[in-house]
């Protein structure tokens, strides 16, 4: 059997990325697709008003909004993103995410090996 580096997703099948994670009332839901030394790929669904408080990462974190809109703070600067937009949160810089309305995102974090 071949070794797979991506998990929790069907192979050799066309999928709707937005539909791979569902909203749940009052929660942040995540689905890890890959987790390794150099790379992490995770889908998230945030209910309105949910957040991830300020923290920093050891890797550059790219967010791509699949649905809704979010307020993302990097250092002291706030950014309002909507479906189809992306932003990179640099390694070592504090950042936070807030669901101004419910939203779904793909998070890709790249680490230096």
C-alpha cells in the first residue's frame, strides 16, 4: 500500500473544499488534512462570534477564506477578509482571528526544517 501524506479526505475524487468542514453552533471546527515537520494543512469553520486569540506561530501561516468573512489581526493591524481572499501571517508575529460572521478557511502553515 502506498504511503499517503494527506489524510481525512478522499483520494482520486473531485471534492468541494468548502463542504469538507461544517459549521457548528458556538464552535470552531477543524479538519486536519496534513501535519508534518515542514507543513500543516487544516480546514476550519468558525461560527459567528468565535475566535482564536492572539498567538504566534513558528511558521508562515497562509489563510484562504472559503466562505463568509473574518477579521484577522496581525501585530496591531486589522484586516477584513471575505470569501476568495487570502493573507499571510508571518512567523513569529502575533496574530488572531475573529468571525465577524461565520466563515470557513483553509490554513496552510509552512515551517523551516
